[in-house]
């Protein structure tokens, strides 16, 4: 499969890349502002960033794509496991 064919398929699920990137960056900026001054470990910030990316795909693309929701659960679970270890 060519890269262009893959991109065409992904656009049907995730929506337009540029628009999705704008949504994702806006969500991440909002979260960065909310967390400003707080000591938040890298794994939590990374989980938040990944979840923002998935939320952008849900808003921009196919909201009924189960993989988006599954991935959000996965990123949240990874962070949860680390929080429990540190607690």
C-alpha cells in the first residue's frame, strides 16, 4: 500500500490532518495552561497529550470509531498504573 493510499484511508477516520492538528494543539495548550506551575510528571503530561490527540480525532473525524475510545482508555490506564505505583 502506498503512503498516499494510507493517508486517504486515515482521513476518512480521523478527518482532515490540518484541522485535527489545530484542535489537538488547542486542547494541549489549554491543558498546559491549566497545569502551569504544578509539578506533573512526564508520564502524566504525555498521557494528557495523547488523549488530547485522540479527542481531536473524535471531534474532527469519525466520532464512532471504537479505536479512538479504546486508545483513550489505554493512555488513561497507563497513567493510572504509574500513579498507583507512586502512591
